[in-house]
C-alpha cells in the first residue's frame, strides 16, 4: 500500500515513516509542503501520470497552503476522490475538525503522535480504501460484462434478422420493417411501393448446375438488387426461396418502376449463364410492382398480395419483365 506523508516538519515525517515502516509499510513518500504534494500527485501538470496513492497523512498547519485547503484541492481531482486523507493536528477545536471533514478528510490524528492510535487509524483507512477499490473493480467488471452482453445480444438480434445464405435481411425483419413503414406512410400521407422479385426458372438452374451454384447465384442476385437501391430507407429482403422483396418508402409509381427497371438491367449485367432457362441464355428476374397511399381502412396484407399478384402476372407474361398491381 502506498502512503504519502505531507508535513512541513522533516523530523515529524521521519518519525511517521519510521513507525509505519516498522509495521511493514514500505512504500512511503515524504513531502514538506502542500505545493510539493500537488506536484508529486500530478495536480500541477495535467499530462503527468497520477501516482497510485492509497492513503495521505496531511498536517493541518503548513506555510502558504494549509492542510485543509490542500485536502480540498486534492479531493477535487477525480483520481484522488476515493483516496482517504487523515489530518494530523495539535488543535482539537470543533470548527477546525469540521472544516477538515468538509474538505474531504475521513479522520484525524492528534499531536503528539500516539503510536497505537496512528496505526489503528491507518489500518482502518487502508481497509476502507481496499474495500472501495474492490467495490469499484466489481462495478467495473459488472459494467464490462453488461456491455459485452448487450453487444452479444445486439449481434444475435442482427443475426436473427439476416438471411444466412444471402446476408440480406430475412422475412422476419421484413414484416417488422414493413409494419413500421406502413404506419409511417399513413401518418405522413406519403406513397409506399413494393417490388416483388423472382429469379426466373430457378429450379431448372438448380437442376442443371447443382445447389451450390444455385446458392452462389442467389448471393449474386441479392448483392446486385441490394446495391441497386440508392436511398438509405429503401430495403431489400429475401422473402423466401428465390423470391426477394423491396420496400420503397416515400416512393410513387414512377419511382417504383424506375427501380424495377434498374433491377432487371443490373441482373442482366451479371451475365450468369443459364442454358436451361426458357427465357434467356442468362439468368433473369421478373418483378411485380405495387404502389399505394395507405389509409386506416387498407390492410397491409392486401397490398403485399397485390405485389405478389403483379409478380405472378409478370411470370405468366413470359418472365424477364415488370408488371404492376394496383396503384392508389
């Protein structure tokens, strides 16, 4: 345990050091004024590392800055907020003792020094410091554990919302996200659009190239469609199998069709060979578009069904095209 003795009497500091040293306290530092204490503790130079002091014995009567003023100055420093300070005084006047306690001292020792009293109060103060440090360490560990748990929970939540294969959000997250955007569209009276997308002849692709290549194809399509969404609030998820759905908040019919065309164009640029396709030599997609200005009377499931119907029409119309559901 590290102890700092602050006393303008060199003889007094040596006596205190000798008494404490005989009882096994080895790390004892001596200074002869409050200013020297401030310098030793790094209060004058903010860049200086603060020493680890477990107890300060402070004489009350010192030149320039007395012990009570010094105690108050030290206690204002966060690093020494929990460091116990015992005042050494020849004056037992209540007003002085009260001032010392108000300044932050936890105890006092009277002069002339009584060895038994000194050792008892030092042991008590150091025990308090150890308990305080132990409590703070437990609190730090608990805080760290809570932060780690929170980080882990957030990671698990993110993982639960992501499709494991394509790394885009899954249907579960779509349902939550869409519900929020639906309510927001009603509140602000703005249009909302959906794009329902399906990879054309995907079963034939899997049958021809195998499921590993099929998985790779799904990943590429997911990345491409996700990159084609330019606004932060636009949202793509894997809806199921080879189907993807995009939510476009604050987007009217014209904007939705523009994004749908970009989906087809960007998919075409991938040039993923599909020799078993009945549509093209490369992988293509079909897109169903629906736009609405929702109100309280409209059911969100009905709107999703309209996008799905539009997708079905696109596939029935030869695939690799865009079809629209109802627009309000």
